[in-house]
C-alpha cells in the first residue's frame, strides 16, 4: 500500500483500500492483508496530544468510519487482516490488528508486543519514533486462531511490524502449530533510532530476511505487507511479500505505491517442515533453553576449562 499523507482524508484512504480489495477479489483472493496503521499516516513520527492525537485512534471495530470495508469484503466473500490504532472503552491505547473472516466476523485480535522508539522525543533528531509514547505494550501475547472451512481450517497468527524481527514472536506461534502468519508494517526507510548505518536498501533486505528465515524455521506461510513510499517527507520501505514454508518468496511487490500481489497458499507445504526438520515434539530440547528464557538480567558467558 502506498503512502498516506497527514492531509489525506479518511474517505480517500478507505477508497484506495476498497479498490485494492476489489482487485484482489477479482484475481481470486479470499484473504487480503493490509498494513499496520492502514487507515492513517504513520502518526508516531510527530509529537501530538489531545484531539490532534485522538483523531488517529479507532473507537471500536468496526465503526462507521470503516464500515464500508467490512460491508464490501463480506459481499465479496473476502476476509482481511488490517492494522489500526485502538482506543479501548477504558481508555487504553494499542497498536492493534484484527483478522476478519469471509463472513465479516472478527476471528482474532492482536496487539503489538515489540514497540520500537522512545517515550520522549530525541533532541535534534530529524525523525522521531514515538510508539512507546502513544501505545501500551500488547497484552494478548501471540495467540493462534483456527480458521473455518473457507480457509481450510488453517491455524493463523498475527504480528505487527517490529514483532517480525524477534524470533520469539514466530516461535510462540510456531509452538501452536501456526500455518499462516499475517504481518503488516510501516518500516522507516532510514534508521529511526538515528545514525546513518541503515538505509532503505538494507532495511528492506532485513525485512525480507526475517520473514523468509522465520517462515522456514517454523514451517509456516507468511504474508508480510508494507505501507510504503514518502509520507510527508519521511520514507517507508516496501518489499511486501508472500513467503512459503520453505522460506521461498512466491510473490513480491515491485513498487512503493498501491499494488496487489496474489499467491495460492497450499497448507500441505507446511507438513515437510512440521513433520520432519522442525518436528518440535521430536527434536526440540526446551530443557536446554530455560536458562535463556527464564533467568532475568544479563547472562554471563560460561567459563571454559582450558585443560
């Protein structure tokens, strides 16, 4: 999905999303994946408060502002994943995504766990990344959801942006037998933490690398979708891709604009990895991992006997 500018109206952005939904349905898709914070620009790059901040949050889902997406998807018999800024009834704020089935019902909800950036603006920085200021850490873990017969009863999971860079995200889903992971992202085309060691090319490479490697190591399909291009002078990488359980890219976006890529997903391809190389029940040794996953603080390196 191409960029969404700060001045763009919600109606304009929703119209673009509906056009992509229609194209995907016409090309035979039954599931459409939209990016992180799909309905708005990536607002955590600005210092905001009050109404200027609240306007970016959704009060419930669906709601009147996005109802057309749900209605049209239901009519087309297409389900979707979409990311948005969630404001709960008790006033909590999350970077959220939902998975909606072909009947227009919410199958699952996920709240972003790995929030990048900072709470306070970095003095003198050209770009800010203030997700920690505007969102709470996700409190739902990494749940997997069993889809219905329309999606071959697939075991499905979700991540948002930075989550895909952390192997724990994938492994928690992998341990639940996940067969299809949906990911939306708004990744900067520069180092959002400052410095010049990362550029758009390297960050796109990393985005693709982690999707391929972790799809392979957890024997799952992965659909990783960008909001890309220049948003009010701040670049976002592209690289949306569909990756099979062998880590192979089967479809990839070629532009930084609105673009639909489609692939057939054969869940049986998960079986090679899940039953053989990454048969967790047969080959994992969690008793050797406990020192890493349970001990708090920094683990000191082991002292080896030179003899």
